[in-house]
C-alpha cells in the first residue's frame, strides 16, 4: 500500500508516529542539512574572525574578505531556519487532506532543495577560492585554520545532502503524479471509454 500514496502521503489524519518519521530517508537527510548548517554557522561565528597582530580590528580568515564570512553566516542561518521549517512541514504533511496542497508542498520542496544545493555549491567554490589565496602573513599564528577547513568541507557535504533531498522530493512528486486514484477532477463514468473503469475509492 506504500505505493498508493498521493504525493508521498497516505490517508490524511492519523496519529503521528515519531519512530516511523525519523526512519524515513527524507527526515534523516533533513536533519543532516540542519546539522551541517549549524556547523558552518558555528565555525564562522567562533573562529571565522581573527584580530590583526598590531590592532584590535577583526578580519575574516578567508583572505580578509568580509563578504566570504558574511556569505557563510547568512547561508548557514537561512539554511538552519529553512531546514527547521521543512522538518516541521514533514511532520504536518500527512495531515494535509487536499491533494493539490500536498502537490504544492512537494513542488516547494523540490524548488527549495535545488536552490539550496546551488547556493551551497557557490559557497563552497567561493570559500575554497578565498582560503586558497589567503596570505600566510595575514594570519601568522594560523588561527582558525581548522574552522575554515571545516566550513569548506561542510559546505561541500551540504551540496550533496540538499541535492539528495531534491531527488527524494522529485521521486515523491512522480509517485503522486502517476496515481490516477487521487485525481480530484470529477470524471463522468458515462464519458469513459468501454475499456476504462471508474476510479475506485
């Protein structure tokens, strides 16, 4: 019966089962996306800025480019909120009774996941480039180097977690779109071809 689900959900309603929910691949990936955004945000917030030896002014460890640190902080924060929001939507999703509303939720998941995958890829390329061209004399004590590398690595991991999330959402969309039984448009049984049977509910 798992195949007969409108856009990845069974009959609307029912009790929430946390064990089943947290075993779903989509939920596991969503949690990884959420955790990776926390790691990126935490690395930049804690060790992404270093004081100059001669002054108290702070600068970004990524080639002294404030835009690099600002990008990582903004993406980490927004991705954290987005992941939490979609995790809440996943909890609420089986309660949605309208097929069209489910379809909109799945399409939003596809679009947002694809967008975040692209944003993380751009962030990975940008931060890796800025770290590569950073001058050793700008940071003689090599402060925050581990945090910078961790930020780059988790940006890279985030590209794949969000891309997999997008693929799972596409699979859910195809599953729901192929099921004629959940079509909300009324079809007069007399207008059906002799070989066609009316949908059973």
